[in-house]
């Protein structure tokens, strides 16, 4: 099993550990400490060693911050986790704040008095984050104190060791471009930014640039480490050599000079002292690096991670791999949905569905000689009210039966060597209510709206996010998450910088992969989300139009449950899209199925009655 299911929470979390931290703060003349859900690489997933926020508070979500003061403590989360945090955190110890409406940089100026000393680990906060915190501290008269040693690491006596999973080479057939050619492109970009060097701290960028993959964090094939790329091609890689086989060593030494990760700071200092101009991405690079460069005579060049956009715009080999991965994954999901529909309400719980889906993916991978390498994130398996928790993570303590008259939300994904998948389907258990069918259809209208959109070059995700919400808005409804996130190529399932959201400021470029996942959540009752992955296609001229337009190609191939669709609420165009999508699903994954699963798929993808009037 790739996914584990936590049992009851650790009784030592919360009050006892906060007390230890407060003792340390008092002994060191500090009034507070910030604990982000981050490591030195600012990725979504962190190794067990770096799960400091979870260790201190019990909160297991992928985004959050704690601030512990001498007499108060707070946990900041966004809208995805407002229900989850209250079930995981001791509310007698922590107050809950909004990471969106009242983030630490805003909260600080209203809650810390003049002279208050708030400490932080500069390795765990980006340059931009610290800049915002400092501006807020200046307004309140508080003092931000960077620490050389993280106090959590001092009081966490059984803290795990750093991971040393083996590094593997990512074949050219899947990567689509040799690492030496990628690195040459990046060197040109570094020079264009006016820098002599660029520090890469994002392991996804390192994995992409060097065509390597690893296993240091859950569900994302990353090898933790750092790199310094040089405009003159004299690159350096900082990674634990215990991860390297002889083959990997021979390969990497042709591309860069390898060092242990503990040498990274010294290398930055040496370059700074030599007068280097070092590019740092303010939204990715740790503030510690800025401090080191500036303190040693170097120049910080503010620039985007040079690998970020090239990594996000997939080449043809990556696109072909993703299409193949989605056909295989769609077949596995279809097997699961067919099986699920045959089960008696009340006979299954959330964990049993997760287990069965993973088995289906594993079996399908074996049949097609493309093994399942991992799930791409912890499956969200939410029955009834658990489905209303947007990023619900099922545990043995919370696993709920799938009962008649409820909705079941299943959000899952897989990691294959040729592609990363992410799919959500919502299905009725027994007979759904008319409200459920109406809300599902409104969500579907939003998903189809994005799927059929045409947009000119230069369009940003923020400019199209409302398309997914219009039908819901007309009925006084909305959802508290973005419409879509970027997706990597056998890399992170949540990949920046592209996204479809109110805050999606990056241009949507040809080759970018994103999710398309509007939803609706009725607290205490049910959740609805429908998610396909989509690909930005080349801009083409539309007959009679003035300018070329991009579109989205849908990659995900699995039926949408028509038992929840009210066709009278769909336009003719929307019905046509749904029928055409289902015809494509049957054509592409039908040949991979047989027997009762194929019979089920034929029924599940049959055209709907066209009751639409417009």
C-alpha cells in the first residue's frame, strides 16, 4: 500500500509540546516563534524529518502556519482546511486564523506590540514571506529575529533522520530532452537575467533539469537537494551521495560537480565573496540564502527559477506520456466505479474504496507493463459529510460507511513513469436528492465551461476562473478553492506557477497541464467535485475570427456519473460536450476492459436525453 491511514492522534501533540517550545523561548529571551508547514525546499510534501507543524500541532494539511507566543498560540489555514483543522488541533491550546483573510504578515501588525521579539527559521521562509513579515513588524514595532537553529529540532528528541532514497535516471523517452540540453538552455536564461549563477532550491526543478527522480518525500518522485547553475556551465549539485548508484554518479558527474548538501551554504558564501551575482526566486528561495549572499558581498538578482516555465510547458514526449497514463488510469478508475456501483449501500467504508482503487491501478499497470509507482497524493475518499471537507484525509478513526441517500466524493491520482494523474468523481450511493442533482449539474456546467473555453495568447488563470463559477453564482453558491492547479510530468501533482484561480497571475502557455475541478460543499451533509486534467493546446485561427485562440484538450478519461445530471439544466452545447466526452472515453479505454466492466462502461457513457431548450 502506498497510502497509510493514521490511527488516533498522538496525545503528546499540542499542550505538552507547546509548553516545551515556550520554555525554550523564555530561556532565549524570545516572545514567539513561527512554525510554517515547509522545509528548506518549499514543496507541498515534506519528509517526516521536516513535519514540524504536524509534530507541534497535529495539523496534517499541506498548507498552514503556527505562531506560538508566551501566552497564546495560533494555527493559520486556508478554506480547504477549515473543518479539518478543528478535528486535528487542540482548540484549548490553539486559536484558528485564516491564512487568506488574516495571514501572519497581516496578523502580526495587529497582535504584536512594540519591542516584541518574534523568531523564525530563515531556511523555512521564502524571501517574499520574510519581506512581508518584516514590513508588518516595522508597523507594529515588533522585532523579527532570524535563528541559526530551529527550536523544534532542539526539543524534538526522536526527530527522524533525513531521507536517502535512491536516485534514478528518468529516461529520454519520457523526458523528451537531454539534461545537457536543458542545462544549456537554463545557462542562457541565467545570463539573460543579468546573473552569473542561479540557486535552485526546488527539487522539482532539479529533477526536471537533470532528468532524475527520487523518493525522499511522499507521493512525489523527488530527490531532495540543491543546485547552483552557472551561466558559464560550471554547475554544482548538492545531494547526499548515499542516494547515488555507480551509474547515477557516472551520469551526474558529466553534468555538474557533486557535493554533499551540507556544503551548499559554504558554496553560496564563496561565490558571494567572489562578487557573484546570484539569482534567487523570491517566492521559492529561502531567505537564508539572501542573507548569506548579502552578508558576504554578493549581489542578489531577483529572478524566477529558470527551470519553472520550461518545466511547466510540456514537450511532445511528456504530452504523449500523459495521454497514455490517462488512458491506463481511466481504465483503472472505470473498474473501481463499476465495482462500487455493484456494492450494497452500507457494506463499504472509505478506506476499503481507497484500497480497492489502489489495487485496480496496480493491476492495470501490471497488465500494460507500466507499473504504478505511487499514488500522487493521499486519496480523498469522503462519504456523506466527510465529502464536504475539501481536503479530507481518511483515517482509521474517521473512515465512514457509504450509506444510502448520500454522495461519495473520490479524489485520487497516480504516479506512473510516463505521467502523473489526478481525477475526482462524485457518485450517488442509492437515490440522490433533487438538491444534490441540481448542485452537481451546476458544478458540471462550470467544468464544461472551462473544457470548451477558447482564449487568446497571454490569458491568465485569474481571467478565466469565473467561468467555472458562473452557474453556481447564479444560484448563490461558490467553492472555496481554486478551479485548477498545474500538474507535473511524473513530478508534483500540484505544480506551479500555472493555475486557474483568482490569484492565478501566470500566463497559460501551450503545453501547460492543469486540473479543471470546480466543486460545491454543503457542510455537514455532502461534497461535490468533478475533476479532469486539461492541456493548453496551440493557438489556432478560428474561422471568421481575427486572432488565434488557445483551447484545452481534456486528458482524463473516465465517465461522469449521469445519475446526478439534470439534462434540463444543460444547454445543447453542454449536452453535446458531455456526450462527445463519453463517446471518447468509451473509444479510448473500452478496448482495455472486458466482461461486466465493459458492459457497465457502455451504459455509463450512453448519450443523455437532450432536454435542453437553448
